[in-house]
């Protein structure tokens, strides 16, 4: 009985549930802080547009911040990038890390990315923070081997993904498809416990603070007509080609930075990323940040075809570089944003305004599933 308790009940029920509660609490306030930072970001760009002579001062500040961030990234490299690939490596035991420092600096650099307006998401960093928190929870039983600690970290990663995206089922699917890429009753058990606990905590806090728990405020769309099914085929082919091109472009830029630009220092890459966002963001604010507000605006048909086209092109160009520059931020929401822009662009070109919401949702689902080679993640959109 004692062996069963320490081998199954403690990690499978108690510690995974505790990890879910802790992660749900922390990630909720992480998301809430980002909401306030986005308001600060709007004020900063409004100020710079009105007082352009402060732009050189801003660039100097960004230079100093880039140098500081580059030094920290050099010492703690896992705080850069999206966080999900790193969390996979940590859970599988191929990456050693300091959970406290990693969690703190991931949060700080994520806040910094949103203050500047980097076109990156918070979902990847949320998973990295959740993995760090659950690693600290696993220290309650220091005698556990790495396999059991990996299960507890899996529960934290699943809970953080579910809370960050506002979807419950996706947390369990994320643990199976992304973290472990295999089926296991233990993975389902710990993930389900943590996701339920984290989601309940986040939902209660959302109600208390009066904020939305959902990722997007979807608008209902009209019933499908027969002609829609005929349009789906060419639309899916277009999205597939776009996703294939995007993936190869990201890999090309990654090889370029790792080979021909290998001598370029990390802080220099970060500074170029910050500089590009500041310059472009002053002229086209729709490229700023991950894309939550942009997608909501697309649902409401707020943008012209010119704005959508420019944003679509610049989002892709900037994202393929920024995602490899060493800046902290995820690719999940930006990928959804590109898919939403592609869907909206398709509607504008072919005059399908009555199906705007439908094709935006299809664009997000198709582009996400094709880009990350995981069609199951479309559940995040459909929930």
C-alpha cells in the first residue's frame, strides 16, 4: 500500500493537483499583468507618435536593455525563445536548469517583449513558467527519480497551457502530442488532474477580477451553404502552401543566423529585433504584440484589405527573424494571427463577407495544424 501511495497516488493525484493549483494561480496573474502591460504599450506608442524627438532616447534605452538581456541569455539560455521546445527538453531530462531563475527571467523578459510590442505570444513563456513551478513542487519529494519528476513537470506544463489558452482539453492533448508525443495512462492522469485544478483556480480568479477567461470572443457565423464546401478545397490548399513556406522560411533564417551570422552577438540580434518593431510599429500598430486584439478586430471586420495585406506580410517577415533572435516570446498566438489574416484576406479578395468569421476560424485552425504538424490543436479554436 505504501509503495502504491508513493508510486501512483502521490505523484498522480496529490502533487499533480497541487502543481495545477500553483500554476493556475501564477499564470492567471501573469496573463493579468500582460493585459496591463499592453495598455502601457499603447500609451508608449501614442506618446512616441506625438513626441517623435523621444524616439532616439527610446532607442538608446533599448540598446542598454539589449546588452543586459544578451548577458543574461548567455548565462541562462533557456529563457530565450518560445519556451515550449525548452520545456519538452526539460521534461524529457535532456536539459538541466535552475527552476527559480528560469521562471523569474522568463517572466521578466516576456513583460519586456510586451512593453516593446514584440509580435510574440505569452503561451510559450507560460508553459516555461509552469514547468519551472511544477519542478519546484516536485521537490516536496526529493527522493523521487527523474521519471516521476518528469510526470509532475508534465502536469505543470499542461496546466499552464490550458490556463494560458483558456481551453481545458487542449492541456491534456498538449501533454500527449507536444511534450511526450506518446500515449500513457500516467501522462493522462497527471495532466488531467493539473489541468482541472489550474482551470478551476483561473476561472474563479477571472470571475473575482471580472476578466475574460476565454482566448477570443468569437462571433457566431451563418450556417454553411453548399458553395462553402467547394471553396474549402482551394482555401485549404492555399493555407497548406503558406504554412509550408512559413516553416521553411523559419528554418532558413535559423540556419543563416547559426552559420553565416554566427559571430553576431546575442545582444546585437535582440537589439535589431527591438529596433525593427519600434520603427514598424510607429507606422503600422497592427503588427505589434501577439495578435489577440488584431484577431478580435478581424472578427469585427475593422480593417481594410490594404491594412490586412501589409500586416500579413510584415508579420511573417518580422516573426521569422524575431523568433530566432533570442527574444523571449511564443509562436502560438502569432501563428494563429497569420492564419486569421490569411482567412480575412481570402474573404476580402473573393468578396465573401458573409463568411468572414468562418474563414478566419478555418484559417487559424488550418495554419496552426499544418505549421506545427499537429491537427489536434484545432480544438483550441473550436472550444
